[in-house]
C-alpha cells in the first residue's frame, strides 16, 4: 500500500476546512476541472476513519483511477470541542 500525506497552511477557519473535506465530492472536480474527472464515496455515512473513496483523474494525458481511505478524522478537536 502507498501512503500519501500532505500538510498545508491555510487562512480558512476550521469550519470551512471541515466543510471542504467533508464534502469532497462537491469540490473535487470544481477545484481542478482539467485533471479531476470524478470523485465517488464508496462507503456509507459521513466522513470518518475508515470511510473509503475512489477518484478518476487525468495525469500527463493519461486517465488514472485511485482508491483511498480516511485514516485520521477529528472534526471536534479542530473546532475546539
């Protein structure tokens, strides 16, 4: 299994960040329409540890598919609860 991890800094507040990642299907194609083709949640319920998804994207002119799983999700901590 390949693990991909990325840390970024943003000025967006915790609620906005959680909305973005909690609704990735809504934003995935919109944020890079030339490359991102499709995002599908492949598990039931809201995003949480263990939730799975599938993406289709164009990389260097080639259509690729990948599957992922959420390994860490802590919205309450992010919102100061």
